């Protein structure tokens, strides 16, 4: 069994070799690459990504990335394609074929059928002189000097090269389309990522009570309002205008000063000009504002009108942090 030192060195060598292979792809961002982007951008249909073996697995990931960034895409396994799945290819679709050798039997059968159907055939291939490369409309060269596998057999550097080039295509496509974070959010409504992209302050604060006191209210009324509304703070109003905020921290600091509370009013201990946020702002922006100011509540207001409070705990419940 190898020592820990040898295992570490093997891991580092693998990473270095794959990193060098990826750097070598820079030369492949050429006229062919630009043509591939242009063909996909102007296609009336989808991108049908196909391959076999490890290339097929990478192809499925590329399809997922395309779909989530505004390029409609479908995966078609090359072996299944020649047994009926070829029917999924429509007239306006573009076919992107992934292969290391470009010579596998399934690919050699599939390529003439695609060309006969009249669909543009784009190839990401590790052998630029292969059958697939010579038959494709445009070719992106993803060849690597060697696999990271010690025997130069198991697909390692070559599959990484396909994956990275697929990402490069996807990013070029969504930037060319002007794909925005809002567009991205439409395709990622679930999970923490989705919440960061679409959840607004209005979605959370509306479920909270709306604590408020008059600037002239006695401290006892302030304490009762903060306690009953359970948000750790209350807005302070004067003639229906927001003039300040009192938090439970303000109350503690007041008690530490040993101030007689008999005549203390909200105006005496409030923090004027509280931090506010508008309801249409994203929750992730509210969180950043809280962090920047080391606070746990924000006043929600619109056009100067006090609407309520969003608390850090509201954000924690959504799992965003």
C-alpha cells in the first residue's frame, strides 16, 4: 500500500496534468469555436447533445448547463439514437457530438444519418483527424497530451477537457443572449440558490406583526410592544412618519446606564434615521445590509411609508445563510 506521501503526490500530479490539459484548450478557441457559437445562437431549435461512454456522461452535464442558462438542449445517447431515439431530432435542431476518439462504431453509424437529415453537426473531439472530425460541419479540438491515468487509458484529462469546453460554449451563448440573473432565477426556483435569486423582502416581512409606538409613549409601552410583537424592535412614529427605531439592545443599554425610567419616553432612547429597505428588494440584499451594519432587523418602507420589519431570523428560516 502506498504511503500518505505517495498518495498526495499522485493526487497533485493528477491535478497538474489535468490543469495543463485545460490550458492547452486555449488554442481551440478559434474560428471553428466561434462558428459553433453562431450556429447554436441562430438555430431555430434545440441543441441535441450526443456521445457514448464517458463522453455521454459529460454530455448530460453540458445539457443541464445549457438548459439552465437559456440554451434549450436535449441529451441523446449515441447507442440509443441508432435504435430509435434518432426520431427526437427535429428539422431546426443542431447536433453536438462528443467523442475522444471520433471513431467509435456508434458514432460512425450515427454521423451519416444526422447529415442526411440536414442538421448542422458540431463536434467536440479529441482526435482532429478522426472520422467524426472530418465529417462535422465545425470541429472544436479537445485533444489532450495524455490522460492523467498512469496507464494513459482511463478517460480523465480528456473528459475534463470536454467538460470545460462545454462550459465555455454555454457561457459564450448566455452572454451573447444577454442572459441575466433574473433569467437564471426562472430556471432555478428551488433550493437555496433559487431563493437567493427570487425571494424578496415582501415575501417575508408580510408574515410578521407590525410593531410601532409613538415618540411620546412611555418606556413601559415600548417594552410591551417589543415583547408582544417578538421581533426584538419597534418602529417609532411621529404624526404617522417614521422617526426612529428602538431595539432590545437599546433597552439593555438604557438599563446599564441606571437611568430612572419614570419619565423616559420612546424619543429619549430611540435610534433616529433607522436603516430601511424597500419590499421589492431581494432578501439576500437585506442580509448583506444587516451584515454591513451589524444589525438583526431592518425597517421595511416604501415611499416613506412604514410597512413592517424583516428580521434576521426570517432569513435564517429560509436557509439562505
